[in-house]
């Protein structure tokens, strides 16, 4: 990663705010982008909010799978709300300055919500594993108390690590330019502005990514390898298709979510270019939360039936 050399102490000026450049190089598209992202934000809120609502209201969706899905949809809303409103404000007002404290807060909450999503996806894969591989004991294993514990752990287990990481990042000396060539406060664009050696902080990024991205992803792969082996042993094609339909939507979300996360945060330093980071961030931050409700609703008959009931009221 490119980093600035630390200047002599007498020339070191402490930065109190940053400037988010975002789409500053495309002023002619300002209002088009503002309208586009506003529509996307509204769609994300409405679609994820609808899934959250129907999983709470519809009696047919009162199972652990939909309890976890409701929490996942809620985490999507939280993550997008920590990112998109600021982007919209920057586009609408052209006031791109953000204080160091606000930047640190956005980064910390964004990481907390993303880690929660990673862990919730792992919990959802475990739920499918128990339902398909151990169906007789499913009600006993996935009882209400266990579900609450799994969700609580998913939301809270990463908080101490991420608060400490955010503190370590913003304790670095920042000097020279205060312009972040990004849409929001993200890890690598911020580290590029730090003076001196950021090797330890970069290693912390990869440590957090391995713990909260790769480990859940490997657990999901293990669960699905067992699920697929069990499904293939079922006697008929019809029963195989029925079993696979209960987890196909989750599997699609896992591939898109973890694929984009791994490409975004686990690439070598030499491959972190500003343009590529921006494109990946747009996909990971905006498009993924938009696609997920579509995947779950279009590929799940129970969700479709619940949506029809809600619309007919």
C-alpha cells in the first residue's frame, strides 16, 4: 500500500476532518447519481423492511430460518443506512467534509453491521444443516433459546475487536492531504492518508477479515458440503429438488456476499487501486442489499405467499 512518509514533528499538522471526494470528478452526473442512489436506497429499505415485517407477522414464517432472515434483512438496512445517506448528502449539497470522529463512527458501525451479516449467514447455513441432516432433532436443537443466543452472538461478538481496530486506525498520525478518494470512510482509503508505517494496521485488517469473513465462509462451505452429500443420497429426484429448494436462495446470497467481500478486503495491497476499490465498494455496499431480498422472495414459495397475503390486506 502506498503510504506517506512522516514529516518532521514541527511540520506535522493534525487533521481534524477529511474530504470525501466520491463523484467529484463527475459533476455533470451529480443529480443523475443522486436520483439513482436515492431510488436504490428507498428500494433497499422497502424490500428488506417488507421481509422483516412479514417474518414477524405471518404465522407460516415463525420458524428459525425466517427468524434469522429477519435479522439479516435488518442488518442490511442498518449497514446501508450507515453509508448511503452520507453519500446522498455529499451529492446533494456538495459538502464533502466529514469530521474525524464522524468518519471513525461510520467506519466502526459499518464494520459491525457487516460482521453481523457474515456471522448471520453462517448461522443460517447451520440452521439448514440441522434441518436437512438431522430433521428429527431439529425442533430440539434449534429451539427458541438457541436461536436467540446465536443471533445475539452474531450481533455482539465482533464489537470489541472492531471498536479496538477503529481506535487503532484513527490513532495513526494523519498529515498532508485530507482527501479520501472514496464515497465513504472505508479502511484502505483511510490508511492511505496515514503518515509513516501502517503495516501493523494492514495486518489487523487481514486478521479481522480472516476471523469474521473467512472463518464463517469455511463453516458455511463445511455445512453445505454435508448438506449436498445428504441430498444426493435421497431416493428420488423430486425429494432432492424439494430439499435443495429450502437452501438454494441462501446459497446464492452466500456466494454473492462472500465473493464480493473476499475480493474487496482480502486482495493483496498491490492490487488496491482507487478505481477498482470504488467499483467493488458500490457493488458490495449498494447492489448486494438490493439483490438479497429479490433472491429470497423470488426463490421462496412461503415468502411469496406471505407477500401476497400482505398485499391483499
